[in-house]
């Protein structure tokens, strides 16, 4: 294994982080198309629908093509620039370590966030079952893949990043205070998002608190470990939860 400091630096660089997230995007889009026969219709992850609907409202089907071009074009540009600056060949083993790291975080995630939730609520409060439980297992698994990639793009990359810029550049808030405010506000919005729409969960204080704390944890993970590991951690956690729920 490469030296830990070197691995931590390389694994969050765009050339590794974005490429690591790419299979997750392709798996979600591919399986969604197989289940629904469409790139936008049927049961899909809510963040995916929200982002694509914005482009569809602006340009119809052409808007969907623009969305794909923006998504893949931006990613490719960031990877190319980073790869050119590093002048190093990509190492496959780094991606393997990143997958193992994500699996470790996903395994610990529920315990850590659950403990923090109980600490905040001052008692062992249970979480309500979500609307996804009404979906078939294959659909739940596909939606879980979409949560990893599209919810991280929407709530961490765009929302947290955008709020951080706005608080600092527009309102003149200090960098540390801006970061804290961006994380808190985006995490509250992330939690509330799960109660919107026909398949939204039934609102309860414990479930809202759990998801808000989860948003904070994902934000911290995104800042420290990059998009790829955060997206895979989110997806693997949701996949595991879906499988455990089905088995129970």
C-alpha cells in the first residue's frame, strides 16, 4: 500500500475521486434504464429527478442532453487538469483501497449517526420506516445507488459548496463560520428533502434528526475525503440497509 499520507492526498484528488465515482453513476443509470426503460421516468432517486427536471424544463429532451454534457464534461475537464498537473500514472490499487475505505465507513456510519442521534434526543428513540420500504427490492437497490451519486452531487458539491461561497463572498462571513453555516443549512435541507413527494417518508423528529446528522457526517467526509469516497459510502450504506430491511 502507498504511504498513508500519499494515499490520503491522491485518493481525494479529482483524477481518483471523480473516476472512482463514475462507475456508481453508470451502474445507477444503467440499472434505472433497465427497470424503467427511460432516463427520467419511473421510480428514480429524488435528487436525480430534481436535477434533470431543471434541465428538462429549460430545454425539453435537448435539456437532458445538455445535463449529460455538463455532468460528464465538467468531470472530464477536472480529471484531465488534475492528471496533467500530477504527471503520474493512475494506480489501480488506489481505487481498491478507496473501495475498502468506503465499505469501512459505510459499516460504521449507521452506528455513529445512530449514537449521535440518541445523544441529541437524550434517549433511545426509534426511527420510522421510510416510504422506500414500499418499493420492490431491485428498485430500492437502484435508488440506493442513485442516492450515493446524485444526493452527494446535489447536497454536498452544489448546495454545500454554493452556500459556502455565498456566506463568505456575498455576506462577508469568515471562512470557518461560513463552512459551519453551509454544513448546517445544507444538512437540514438534505434531511427535509426525504419527506417531499409521493414516496417521501412520514415525518418524525427522530428520523429528521438522524438524517440531519447524517448530512453533517457526509459533509465532513466530503470535505476531508472527496466526492468519490463519500458517494460510495452513502451508496453502500443505503444498499446494506435495503438488504437488511428485506431480510428482516
